[in-house]
């Protein structure tokens, strides 16, 4: 099957092969067991960390590989394409961008080498709140400055991997919304030492979800965060978070492309092999066409992912392209998931085929980290010049 992009560099090809090899040590049985037990893939995350794949975006000066977004996207795509689930650790790649771009030298020196070596995990990203949802500037978790520290009170929801992370990147209000001129002002970003916070005011409550995602609610009750953990300037946090969004969109899109490739490969193999009415089911166009359509959707989305990554790396504005890449790739992976289940008939529902697990996992990306509607409204307003809808 044609998946390879002939213009890819040798470096990217080697990364793909090496990641695929590593993932080969973690077969379906491994993921199925974790799925059943709602367990965290510690061994998998450790193997990725030790091989240096989770720190590809950290500059060499801080112990990382200092590679491009394209390289990071290749890592995540290959993980998904191998049937594994990068959701256990993907956030480290994009959360770290806020620290990298806006953190002080002292913060970078303190945290980045430890993140690169795996001594510290920065996997938790506390943005969403129950009362604000998609409307991020309406968050109410508040960090009040008191001398050399801040005192945080409030609640986050859907804070994934909080139980498996040493550090959290937290977005909180430092000025109430009704006291700022623009609603995007008065928000600040902090690095929270979760081990310390858990001893003094922070509570984590797991949320069971339809797939194994280690997501949680996090409660802050007078949690003290040293002022030196503020990233950049107080009140500018929304801008810092936004500046990391494009990389996040591209990386999630790459994961969706990997998922789509996994579903398409699985469906194609089965359609060739399964015989009903004395011939392979894949001989029927009713079986072929959904797979072929999903393949075309995936390849088109892949082009947009590569285009967005290229713009990002060239330092150009890629907001629209990164958002389109994420939307198109999530839709392509879902089309491929549908085709894969349908091709497998009853067996698509059997746990041992891994399809139902991947099906549940793939659905997320039309909702998180940003839902399709919000991408469409971004395009409508910022690209097409239509009136703002909210
Ligand atoms: C498994 C999982 C993991 C997550 N991990 C994290 C994490 O680690 N950190 C974090 O901060 N967040 C995380 N999230 C949160 C995720 O980013 C949000 O769920 C998502 O942004 C949508 O917010 P919401 O659930 O509050 O939906 P809502 O904002 O309540 O929206 C509900 C529906 O209404 C639609 N909608 C809302 N407003 C509009 C509008 N103006 N126009 C059109 N449609 C609209 C939305 O598109 C959506 O379909 C996670 C979510 C899930 C499910």
C-alpha cells in the first residue's frame, strides 16, 4: 500500500522505522490489558522517553534532540499507525512549547533537561474548566499574588494524565474577567509541582471515559505556587497558550493520520483474506469503496498536515492550516475507523481484533483538544471574514 512520501528526508524515514520497531514491543495484548484495567502504559512511555522520542522538540542545549515539528509529528504518527496510543504522553511535546518559548532561562535550565531525561514528566495541561468549556477566557480558577507566591483556588476538568505527571502547566486568572479591558488579558500560566501541591491543597479525581485516557478532575484549595513558577509575564498567559496551539493541532493531526493508516491497513488485509459467498469480501465494491474513500481522505489530510508543519517550521502564520489539518485528519481517521469496523462485520466488535479499542480512541479527536465546530468558526471568521459567531 502506498503510504510513503517519497520526498521525506532520510532522517524522518529513520525516525519512522525506529519508532515502529519500538512500538512492535508493545503489541495489542499489552494495550488491551491496559484498556480493561484503565491502566497507564508506564513501560511504553518509559521506552519512548529513554529512546529520546518525547524530547525531540527540546533543543540540544537542554538535553533534547532539537528536531523539527515534522520529526515530532512522524513520531506520533508512527505510534498510532502501530496500533499503540500516544495519548498517554503526547501532551509533553506540545505543552513544553510554552516553557520553551516563554519561560525564563532559569526555568528552562531547571526543567527542560529533566524533562528530556525523563526524570520529570510534564504531561498535565490544566486549561478546561467545568463552567467555561470551550470558552477559555471565562475560566475562573484564580491565582492570587501574595508576596513571593501565588495562592490558587478553583477547579479544572479533563486534566489528562494528572496522576502520571510531575508537573502541570496551569492556566489561571490573575485578574478577574470583569476587571480587564480585553477578555484575553489577565490570564497567566504557571508550572505547578504536582507532588508538592498534592501534599497541600490539590486533589485529583479520575474520570472514567469510554476509552483509556487517564483523565481527571483537579481541585485547587489554597494551593501555593512560588512566583518564580510564573511563565513569562503575568496576565499574558492566554497569548502563550495560543502560541502553542498550532504545534498541538499539527501533532494531533499526525496522530489521526497514523490512526487512519492503521484502520485502512487492517481493513484492507481483512477484505483480502475473508471469504464469503466463495470470494474475498474485498472483491465487492460495497466493501472496497468506503476503504478507498477513507484512504483518499487520509492522503488529502496528510498533505494539509505536512503543509501546516512546513509553514510552522518556516516561522509563518499557520493558524488556519494547522486547524484545517487537525479537522481533516480527525475526520479521515473516523471515516477509516467506520470502514474498518464495517469491513470486519461482527469481528470488528471483538476485543481481540483491537478495532473496537482504536475506534473508541479515535473518536476523541473530533472533540478534543478542540472541537470541529470551533475550527469551523475560526475559519469562517478569520479566513472567510464572516461575522464572529460567539
Ligand atoms: C478525554 C478528554 C481529554 C481531555 N484532555 C484535556 C486536557 O488534558 N487538558 C484540558 O485542558 N482539556 C482537556 N480536554 C477538554 C477538551 O479540550 C474539551 O472537552 C473541549 O475543548 C470541549 O469543551 P467542552 O467539553 O467543555 O465542551 P463545550 O464547550 O461544552 O461544548 C459542547 C459542544 O458544543 C459545541 N459548541 C460550544 N460552543 C459553540 C459555538 N460557539 N459554536 C458552535 N459550537 C459550539 C462544541 O463544539 C461541542 O461540540 C479533554 C477532553 C476529553 C474528552
